C-alpha cells in the first residue's frame, strides 16, 4: 500500500505528454485512490513561485530514487488509482520531506 512521501512512476496526461513520470504520494484514500503531485525535470518549465524544487545536491536527494534535479508541479495535484502506480522509485526523507510538507500546506 502506498504511503505519504513515496515516489512512484505513473502514466498520466500532463500538458502535451502521456509519458511515465514520477509522482509524490500525498494521501491514500480507501486503498484505491492516491492523491499525488506530478514531477518533471525540465528546468524550462520550473516556476519558482508555484513549484517545489528537488535539487540533486540536496543531502536527502538519494532517497528519492530520482536521477536528476526535478520539481513538483504546484498545479498538478491529481487523483490516481493505486493500481496505476507503476514502479516504486524512493521517498522524500528528512529535511526534504519537511520542506515539501511546508510547501504543500
């Protein structure tokens, strides 16, 4: 069962793409729906005032399972069926998880 702060690959439409992309789990409802935030790594799409940066240099980055600096898109919070979570990558831990919680609240 997915847990808050875990990161999975999920295939959902996002802008003009329908690729697999990482998603941070925010909450799980009735073991079937996950509320998640989509992640992307294209720095040209990053909006400092809206998005949450996950820099590769952050001390807690390795636990995420991400390969490069990424960011959570502030206006892309979605309901996703738990069955659609594809591959577990990692999780937000330590200070990175606390920074994310502060940003999302």
